């Protein structure tokens, strides 16, 4: 299966400059974002009716980063960032699955916020990695069923104000990866999945919710994966323990009975050694081949 998927992706990418009929298109960054710039330029010259990209992986991170980049991340060229958003606009009308990785910490939020403002009428599955803001544009992804968010260590407030359902009214599966010391977020989930415990949750977290949190009406499966602890201290250990206590209790109790939401806490992900791009790309390719990708109940 893997061989067939890789072959189809390679052939699609190879013919892109000729007719842009690339059903499957992986676009990785390189040291200067050359591939992203070339793809954007090619699509810009192509009539809209000849752009038929259904599945897109796009990342500003090099597919094979140099060894020295393990602890350093160079700025993404503004021209490359602009090209990434252009590619999204060019492909938006036909996309069915999208993986979008914005790995530069100080620009990822801006890039992802632009993604959330693009209209994707046919998009069924979306994976986002970076310090993401919360989607809020009304019905920007009306058909989206599966959403994987990765890179925000404490996405407290994700379910407040109804922004998630406004953007993705059809969402049924949500995975949130990379949470760390996110006690407030854990209590937000507790209040959603076990409403009777929400008053004590507010007291325990020391926070008061100013806006009511609600789950999208069609949500059926919610998965959370903790990140490895990046700061080792007594306080960090306590916060991690408090977060996991709430998440593990939800994992035991929220089974999706009577039409409710099934909650799963996944094993802690591996230490982020720069392999997150490879992992997300492997998940994307696995889904193209009919596999479960990141939706398997494993780390």
C-alpha cells in the first residue's frame, strides 16, 4: 500500500508543472522555500478549471532538516509565507484533505489564522500544526468532519463562544495533540463532558469561565494527546499531574454512551526532536492509503 501511495504522490507532483491535475500534492519547505514558491507560481499561471488538487500536504519545514537545526529554527521567508497562503486559495475549491504545518513560532499564528479565513467548501479532513488560534469564521469549512490540532500547549477557550461549530458545523472527530501543563483546558473538557462536575472544576482550577463552553452538536469522538514535559520543575510536575488526573478520569468515564461524546487520552507523544513533520506527513499518507492515520487509538 505504501509503495502505491508514494508512487501516486510522486507522479502527481512530477506532472504538476504541465497541467496541475495533481490529485495528491505534498509541498515541503527547503532551506529557501524553493518548492513552495515554484508550486505557487505554477498554480497562479494555471486556469482555475485545471487545478484539481484534492489532497494537499504543505509545510514550511524542510523535509530533511540539517543536523544543526535540531534546536534552531530559521525564520520563514515572508515570500514563502505568502506563497503558502496563495496555494491554499488556489486549491481551496477542490480540496478534500489538507495538512498544514507552520513551524516558525513567531509567524505560525498569523499563517494559521489566514488558513481559517479561507473557504473550503469540500474539505472533509484538516490537520494543523503550529501555535494555532481558534477557528471562528462562519461556515468556512461546512463539510469538515475530522480536525486535528497540534502545537498549542494550552488551548483553553477552544470551545467557548461557539467558534469551532460556527466554522465546522459538520465536525464529528477532533484530535488535540501536544497539550502540556494545560490544567485550565483539562477542566474546560471536564465541564463539557461531565457538566455536573463543572462548578467544582471552576473552583479547582482557580478560574472562572466568562463565556459558556459548548461542544459542536455533531461531535462524537474527542482525542487528546499530551506533549512531553519541556520544563522540568516541581511546579511543572504538579501541573502535569493535575492535568493528567482530569484527563485520565474523563478517559474512564466518557464512553460516548447515549449519543454522547467518546473521550480518549492518548499516550504521551515522543520528545519533539524535529520529527513532528515526518509524523504528520506519515499520517497524511496513511489516510490517503485508506489507513486510520492519526485517528488510531495509539500515540
